[in-house]
DNA sequence: ATGCTTGTTCGATGCTCATCAAACTTATCA
DNA sequence: TGATAAGTTTGATGAGCATCGAACAAGCAT
C-alpha cells in the first residue's frame, strides 16, 4: 500500500545508519517496544499491528519509517499485509553487540 | 563548587537508570562524545574541560548532569577540579554489554 | 461496484530539550 | 583583599519531534 512500494515483495533496504542515528531511533519508548516485540518474534517477519499499542496508526507508521531509515528493520509483504523484520545480521556486522545487548536487556 | 556538593571527595551515586533513560542519555551527540572521551581515558577520572568542545560551559554542565542522573558517570573532585568517571562496572552489571558495545563502536 | 481493512502521507499542535547568556558559588592565586 | 577561574543554576529561546485526525492508496471481501 505505500506510495513508494516496490513491485516485489520486499523493500530495498538502506544501509545500517551510524551509531548516533541508531541510538536515537532506539531511544524512543514506542520504538524500543517495537524492537522488543520483533526480537520476541524469533527474528521472523511480524505484522505491523502486532508491534504497537496505545498510539494511533499514523504515529506507528511514523515510527516504522524511523526504524527502517535507521537500518534497524526491513519491510516486506506477506499475505498482502505489511510485516517488519529485525535486521539482526546487518546490525551485528555494522554495530557489533549494540542491538543484541539492548534486546537482551529488554527481557 | 556545586551547591549540592558533598563534603567528601566523591558524589553519592545514583543507581544506574533503566534502559530507556540510558539510551536517551547516549542518544545525544555531545554526550556520546563525552562518553567516548571518558572511555578513551582508560576508565580513570577525566577533568570536565577535557570532555567537550563547541558548546558553552552551561550546556556542558547540563549534559554532565544528564549523564550522572542516568547513572552513566560519577563525579569526583581531584586537585580541586571536577572530574568525571565512566561507571563501567555498575553499567555492565545493570545492562550487560550495552555501554561496552556502544563505546567499542565509537572507535 | 461498494464497502471494509491496512498502512502511508500531510498538516497542525504541543511538548521536550539542547542551547546560550547571565548571575552565583566556591576555590585558588596574587 | 581582590581578582580570576571552574562549574552550576536559572530563565529564555528555538528547534526538533511525537502525536493526532483526516485524506489518500491499495488490496480484499461481499
């Protein structure tokens, strides 16, 4: 559904952003919770609606965009609905330990 | 020199704050650089003036307070001037790997 | 077709916070 | 006793951003 949707099933992904951008993205409680739920989802794609509570759709979409642009998540389309995936491997390569330790501390 | 200065040489320290507070503290570029310089200082006390550039004294003092209240640094007085120290051990205990990996990514 | 659902975009609003200058405190030095 | 230096605090200002509702786009159902 997005205007800039690619034809195939998965968005082209941006490189993982610099540390400051990643930390800024993770410093918001709503986004931190989104990442927590993505990690709890066993690293598979999770549908949008399962990633937030208590904020409006438009706010959630804004946070998705922030996470995506920081290189933390990837967007894909399964069963016609949007899903998000934690980019564990790329993050580990670019910023070893950072996201892993944060996710661990989140339990 | 602070109004709430204890009599002895080192401030009483607050507990390490929760993950969200710590991330929020580290998400600012000025504070991130302060932490980088503290880490580069080999975990010893570093004098205030060596921890920042490009911002005013009052701004720097504000950032010091933020780091201290997040439990990331400790303030002490050596040779009559204020020093700051990275609380490596307490941070590692409260949030294993988080600050360590961030500092490592900072090199 | 018509509607319903899902997600994005836009515009507006309000709050948080980074920043500075100025005044103040304490200590050190002449 | 001044005078200077180092940090802190306060008050004000401005920018960024989290939030929402509304309008829109795309897909699926009936």
